[in-house]
């Protein structure tokens, strides 16, 4: 690691152009001795995994208002946390969030460890997240590399090896520029540069603090980098979702198994998601298929769900799930694909929300 000219230029730029984010301590406040709250740094980093800042802001504000400390979160009900997470996606993060909070609260006295290795031993914290928390919350000189950092390094050094094969080289380049002083500010500075100036399309090279040192700008290749290996086509899976309603408006919902996609989340009973799903209605009823499918894309596949709706008797006993009274049902607590099912079925349901 070294104090390269590029590092100094980037920190100078960050001191004037740092984004105002709810989980961040500004460089001015940090210079005045204000330290970041490790809980807020950790929470934001978990939420930001494969998710944009714009999408995360409102969730972060709700979480920290409801659970202002890691101990508060550790004592939360699983269903409440999963409900607040609904719509943010990648639901294993929410399950690991609770596991991690409970370990920190019960085993570590409510204090996050300061080193990358100790952080990475906690549930749901991998190499990137541990480095980010260690650098941002505790000013450890760790190298933090996300998609923004990879893009900046690829352009700064004109690296044409496609991702993911280029990751080791780009990480080494980033490590060379990571300073021993202010590593937390530096980590956030590179990410801010990638998010606001060195953007994927049409980078604003004319206002970049690293303009004079950028090899890709000199070569005229900045807009082409980083190169990426072709992605494999996503397969399409099919399934059936069953929406049952009683005369009192109650809807049949189930909590999905803890493991697997949407684990621990509320959803509609249904079939497996596969090439040719077997119908699995949760109870005997006159099921009516809606003319439209609920379509959703996950990381590794597309999903198309047939939606079946039925009005059932008050005495109906389902094989899976429980009926939820109208006043206790909030569509916003459903994961996105299940909310899409509800939106399609809504016109066939009795007035309830």
C-alpha cells in the first residue's frame, strides 16, 4: 500500500463531493472526531449487496427507526424483520442479518469486532463486507472492491481482461492505492467516484479527479471497460400460486421454509418451481385460473406463475398455511413476486384492503 498521487487526488475530491448518505459520517465530521456507528455501517453494507443506494435508503431509515441498535434488532421477531425487508430481495440477507445481530448481541456484548477476520466469522459477512466494515467503521487499512471499484480500476489502468477473470488483478491494483491513513474515507471515495463520475455508461471524464492518470482515457477505451464475459442465458421455470379467500375476507398465506428462495417470507401456497410443476392446491375448492401470469426474474432464472383464485367456506381447513384476517394483512410485507400475484388476483377478491 502507498500514498500515491492518485490516492491524494481522490481524497481531496471526496472531501468536497462526498455523497450525503444516511449511514455515512461525512469527511468533515470524521475529521472532527465523529466515528461511524458500526451497526449502521454493517446494516447498510448488507442492504447494499446487489442493491442500489436509491432502493436501500427508505429501508435503512425504517430499520434504524424501528431497531436503532444491534441489540434492538437481535430481539426483534423474525416475521417483523422479514416483513420490513419485503421487496428488497435476496432474502437470505435478512435471515443472516438476524443471525448476525443475535451473535453480536449475545456473544460479543453488542459490539462488532474491528478486524476483517473477526468480522468475516459472523453470519452473512463475506470477504467484501468484512473489508468494508473494517475500513469504514474502524479505519482498518483494508482493500474494499465492489463493482464501482472494479470499474474505476479497470479504466484507471486500462485493463482489458474480462470480468470475472480480471478480479485478482483489479483487487491488486486497488490494494496498491489503499492508504494507511483514512482508508475508510478512501474506500467510500472510490465507490462514490464510480457511482457519480466513472459511471458504466458515458463516464464524466472531464470532471474526474483521476483524469490525468487514467490510462483508458488516454487510450480512448474508457467507455468499453470493464469488459465482461458473456452471460449464460437464464432458464425459465414455471409454477402455480393459489390465492384462497374466505367470506370474511381472510386470505390463505404460508410462511415459506427457512431455506431456499424467499425463505422465511410470507407467500401464497403453491407448487414447486420447475419445468413442469405438479398442481398442489392447499384445499379442495373451485379454483379459477386467471388469464395473466405473474412473471418475475431472479438472479439465476425467470419465473412464470399461473395464478389460481378460489372463494372458500369459513370452515375450510387448508393442508398448508393459515388464514390471515384483512386487518392483519399488508401486501407491502410480501416479497415482490408474491405481491405481483396479489396484484393480479385483487380484482377477483372481495373488497378487503
